[in-house]
C-alpha cells in the first residue's frame, strides 16, 4: 500500500517552509495544511534512500553513482535551477518564473494572489439529470456502433465479451461530433463493431476493426476548403484522424474515484489497446488521451467518460517537447524525465506518493494549481507498453489522487491527460510517458492570452503539502 508505513497525522498549520532545494519561505494557507518538512519525514523509506539506478535510462552511455545521477548535465543555468531548485537565484516568497525543463514552458508564480478578495466562489459540479443521456445503459442506440466493449460478468466486474449488449462495463464509441475529419486512416479492417478484451491486444490476432463512417462524417469534394487567392497569406490544411469516447460506466452519476479498482485498471488497459491501435496507423502522428470531468473542465455530459483524438499532424508543443528530450538524450545519454524523477526523490518537497514502481509529485513549474504528475520510476517510453503490475499500481494511485482532490475541493471539475511517445517519433530517444491530473480552480485571463504565460497562485511545494496531509488521513486498508 502506498501509505501503509506512514505515521498517521492530522496536523493543520500555517507554517514557513524553507529548504536547500529552493522551496518557498512562506506557505499559502489552506485546508489541513501540514508542513512540508514534517510530511517529508513521514514519506515511505525509499524516498529518503532511493535505490541506486532507480529510473536509469537503459541507453545511458556511462555508469554513474546515484549522487552523480542527481546532477544531470544541463544546457543552461535556468535548467540547473529548475532541477536543483537553486535558492540563491531567486526569493520564492516573491513573484517569480519557473521553467519546466521537459516542456520548456515558463510559469509565473504569484502565491500572494490567492489572498485577493473574490466576489466569485468555487462551485461544485452540478448533478445534472440522466434523462435522455446517450451514454446510459439502455440508450446504446443513441451512440455510433462501438469499436470495443467490455461487459460485466455476474459479479459486476468487466471482462471479455463476444458482442454488443446492454450488460456492459466499458464501451468505446466514435464521437458523434468529432473534432477531426474521420476520413479512414485505417490500414486494414472492415466496418463494424468489435468486442474484445484488453488482453487481446497482446495476442497476434488482428482483432481491431475499422469503425463505419457515420452520416455526415465523410469529407466530400464539395466540403473541401477552397484555397484563397493569396494562399501564402492564409495557409490551411486538412486534419483527419479519429475521435473516440470511452464510456467508463453504465451508471450515470458514478465518480471516477468511486469506480471499482478493477474497473479503473480495465479502463487503463482499454486506453492501452486504443492507443496501440491508432499507433499502428501509418498516417497518424499524434494521439491525445484525456478526460474532462465537469463543465468548467470542458465536459458536455456528466456521465463518466474520457476521450481520444488521433491526428495526422504533430502539435507544435508536442514537437518541441520531443525535441527537448531528444537533444537532452543526445547530450547526456540519459532520459530527462528519469533525471527529473531522481531529483524530485532527492528534494522530497514536491513528492506526494511513492511506490516501488511509481512516483506522484507536483512539478517544479506546475502551470496550474494542484497539478499532479505520475510516472514510472523506471524508464518507460510508452504508456501502452506498461505491464499488468504497473497498470494495477497506476489504477490505485490515480483513483486515490482524484479522491484526494475531492477531499480538498468537493466535486471539483478536473482534467487528466496521458502523454505517451507519439507513433512516428523515433524510439529510444529519451521520451518518457506521464499522467497529469489537475483540478480547474483558476481561469485563463487577459495576461495569459496576451503572452502565452500562465499565472499560478499556488506554489507546487504548498500543493504537495496539502495533498500529503489528505493522503495521510486516508484509510490504509482501502484498495
């Protein structure tokens, strides 16, 4: 269990924080806030003494001691500051910017802005009616034909099936209102539905089938954009691919945190299966897998669901991240995310939970308040390649993380994202998968729109302190 060996604590204080890693000298007051120092002392033992080689990239060109691994070669002083938290460079009690060395994104931290007067209050996600919901059990005809189904067995668990029905646990269907053109990107297969188990993806059987073009999905010649006279000044290109919806449960009001652990693990395996399917399509350059929970997070329906969008163009931000990881690997022979993980294990200030396989932490340059990142301690490029033990561990940690957020902000809207190596990216160039979860506590305003830089009113050290305090109160016997 993640926190089974932790000393139970219900300390709630407002306390100054200081550390050699450059953590803030003053915390933002919040619900049940424990000090970062006291919380770090109660973290699992492996956090204090990380095993040698934890997270080491298999292609590292040199053998390094654990102490050397904590100090990766970086191109600039700002990158060294981002990994080491160099307190000599800036006073973190004052507004300052931090850079995420993985994405290259800068975030402006102004923690005192959280104390501003506010005429608007946080509102929980409304419990909308289930009447007419197309995702509910019995309304299967309201969605396009499924591409994958995992029905429930007699015990209520999900498992393998041979066809469509109403006694299902998870359904994957094409989005009825796709964000991208769905002109076939498939390399093989015929139209129709497919009912398979997550384990089927590991077999050599060609189990995946193309889904049929729904009415209005096809792109006709008449609908193709007409190039303007000054085409060079008005560039345009078509984007095709696929847009799928994962209906996570037949129950309308089920919260992700309340899903059975086996259901969450099966959902993650379904994610793996569909990511693997789209990665095999030669024209696909990027696959985004995400969840919008609540209207302010972008959801149009309350029924628990997540989505996948596969596109034929690599997004610019993803291309930049891949390039940063590639250049870091070429320069050091190691994975940038692996080095960040080791540095976070050494710092401990932003850690939330650590298992034998996974680490959950608030990134040093979190672009949103309470942003939580989970990844494997050992190097892994693709989420879809994780084994069963990793998936089971990840399912438990994701479900708990969402529960911790709900404890701090009941029924808060949130998003999660899965970053995995894009299909056409060269293998073994330092990419490392990750899972990001963040509640929607702030909004993008004028400054953010004007200069593409986010203002975060909560330091990640304080966010991690709040999340640890909640985690310490959790029942250690809960799966």
